[in-house]
């Protein structure tokens, strides 16, 4: 009975049926991909398990085929492993098929690796890192990425040829890895891979003239000592805000549509005021009453680098699988020609 | 003389070879076969020189738009044909492949042959290897298609000029096996490159999915040859259907659908 089940698990026909079913399902289902970008365009931006849970589960009418193809692929992978084990048991008589069965093992390892990455991995696609800042990685608590330097290499006719980001990967204050990330040269650290996506500039404040013709830079965190002895602190700069009727302020975008500063003013006598200054409106009455004038001159920008930070614990296993597939194919080719030369089973 | 003149001359030589093989079917003269072979070898050499010339001019293997991929596919097909011709003397059995080759060149020569600028992500040896193995794989699948058609012709309308059914079957199986082996290398290299460039080794873009399907389909065919019921006619039909999948993956997706492998 057990022998019959095992024989069935290793069966060539089962492999062909499963591969055919997966092929037909993916052929039909994949044609939905270009026409339903709201569902499928995020597949590469999230780990597969997250995509299945957050996106696919909500649109089962158009994604059911994917679940079915996934189950059949897992069965196909199990069948491949069974075939490999069966070959191992009879390796004495079938060693000349080593190439073919290394290929089987490679495929099985790649499938296991993908499944592992799909369940335990995570992806941050095109995350924005500002120059000189340390940014937390949301899916990896306690870990940060710092953009230390950024240099775009432009081609003579305009488009960028490369984007070189010098980064540090940190656990708390401890540097885990440091290096340069550029096109086709990622930073890799224990399953984490950082690749470049794009870059740009974002407004971070304004150059301004104060009432006494003093020229200053209004940047987040900056404290300006005024000539009358008072102090002006820039608590926050937001390039584009929306003000609700309740008075609450919401960040809207990174374009300079409606910039605003959150300021704290400390008068020489120690009285404090804190509030918002909307650049398109007059200076708040409290600041005007204190004799302060601010004339904005020009916006200040900072470079940012958009990077993809992915974690795939199965990547190493997939590499081993790919290597075995390559060796398997080369051995199979060698064995094929050897058999032909020796007229050994010339029909195969 | 420009590199395109070389390509035009190669096309002319291939056309003469096809004409020679057609005459061979009617007149069955040995010298016709030798002449056709000479035309193909000369055409292939000219096309190789043209490819190397364009490679030197561009500074990279120029296979990034429709013209250059059609050109490279055609070169790979001619190389594949020569492999079978030199190894097995298949003669007029390569007629379909050479006819397909002419179709590819016919379409290519109507398009802009200017060398495209290279997208930075493609500036890596991984890309060149990925493309070379991919089109060599496609070429063997095209050869299998041709041999599949010939198998069916020989089976239902026997012809003295065509090889025996067992030979056609053997050649078809070899073509599928070699195509699968090369396409496997293409997939492995593509996966490594994707991981380095984008941080994942498999993309759920439609091109990625269909490339996997091509691989899965032909891996199924490598197994199907051991199933008695699928040997012969069934295998020939699968070879023909498989080439449909290849054409859709290469041209259908690149031209009709939005993908990460656009053809312009």
C-alpha cells in the first residue's frame, strides 16, 4: 500500500498533469494581470503572503486562479522532491541521470526558497531616504538605514546613468553593514538587499530675511537668535499642508503648494508663543506684535534617494537551487552528448 | 558599406538558399543541396560580422529593441540550423526554419536599425548572457516546431526527400532538450540579475510569468518523451503548440501588452 502511494507520488504522469494544470491556470490567469493593475501591480512590491492577505483576498473573483496555481505548484514541488529521493534510493543504477536529478533538486530548492521568502520576508519598495538622515525600517523593528551621501551620475543628454547612494544599515546605533548602492550593485546583508530606484529633491525650508535685514535659513530644528534678545525656533516645516475647519493641520504632499512652519517664539522677557505660520498668509498677529517680520526669499531643497529594501530569508537557498540547476543542466548536456557518442540508448 | 548592407546581403543569401532547397525537393540534385548550404553558411558569416560590427559600434550587445531582437533571433535560428545541418545533414528539413528566419529578417529590415541607447540597468554582462541564452533557446524551440511540422507531413503525406520518422522524432527531442537547457540557463541568469537590480529574483510581471510558463511547458515536454502515448505525433503537436507559447511570450507580450520587457 505504502509502496503504491510512494510510486504514485514519484510518478512521471503526476508531474506532467500538475505541470500542465499550473501552466493552463497561469496562462489564463496571467492575462488578467495587465488589465487589473489595481490588483496585480503591487505583487512585486510586497512579500507574497502579505499580498495574498491584503490585496488578493479582497478580490477573490479575479485572484482565485492564483491560489489554485499556488497549491498545484506546491504539489508539483513535492512531486519533484519525491522523484529526487526515489532517484537517490536507486543511485547505483541511475547515476548517469545525475544532471537531470540535480536539476530536479535545484527546482525544488528554488520553490522552497520562494515559499520561505513569501511567508517570512518583507519588502519596502521605493522608500525615500533623505540625505544625512537615519530612517527606521518599518518591517524590521530596531533597524535603521542612514543615507550618508548621494551622487547622481547624469549622462550628457539628460537621463541619469547611475545613482550612487552611500548607506549604513544599523541596529540601534551599531553599524551592521556599510557600502555603496548603485544600479546592478546592491548592498546585501543576511537576506536584506538594498537596490536603487530613483532620486529627487524635496523642499526642507526657506531662505528668509528678518526685520533687521538678518538673512537666515528656516529649517526644521533651527533656533535663531534675534537681535532684540528673543529666540525663534523652527519646530517643523511642511511643504504642503491642509488646514481643517477644526484648526488641525495635515501634511498633504511634498510639493510647495501651501508651505507652513510651526514656530516657537521666546521673547526677551521670557513670554512664549507657539503656533503655525502659513507662508502664503500674513505672519501671525502675535509675532507681528513682537516686532518680528519675515520675508521668504527662496525655498531650500535636500536630495533624497528612493531605495528598495527587501528581506528574503530564502535568497541564499534560491541561489544554491539556481547553482544546482546550472550544474544539472551542464551535466545533462554532457551526458546527452556522451550517450549519443557511445550509441547508449540513442532513442533518448 | 554599412552594417545594414551586410544584413541585406545575408538576407539575399538566405533567400537563395530557401529557393535552392525548394528546387531540391523537385529536382533532387546533390549540387543543389551543396549550393543551398553554401548560401546559408555565407549568409550566417555575413550576419555574424554584422552582429559583431554593431556590437562594437554600440559598446554592448545590441538586443534592446524590436529590430535588434528580431535580428538576433534570426542569427540564433541560422546558428541552430547550421548545428543540425553539420551534425545530421538535415538538408531540406531546415526549410521551415530558414523560411521563418527570412520572415524575421523581412520584418526587421522594415524597421529603424539605429543603435538604441542603453538603459543603465541593462549595462551588465548578466543582461547579455540572459539574452543570448534566451534567443538560443527560442531558436531551438523554433527548430522543434519546424521538425514537428515535418514529422506530421512525413507521417500523413510521406516524402522521400524528408528524413525517416524516427530520425525526425529524435531530432525534435534533441531540439527540445537543447532549447530547454539553454532556456534554463537564461532563467537562472535572469533571476540573479533581477535580484541584483531590483531586489527580487522573480517578477510577477506578465513577461516573467510567461517566461516561467515557457520553461515549465518545455520541462513537461522533456518528460513527455518518456510517455509512450505522447511519443511521435503527440510530441510533434506539442512542439508546434509550444512554439505558439514562445511567440506569444516574445512578440505578443512585448508588442501588445504592457510589460517590463517592452519591444519598440
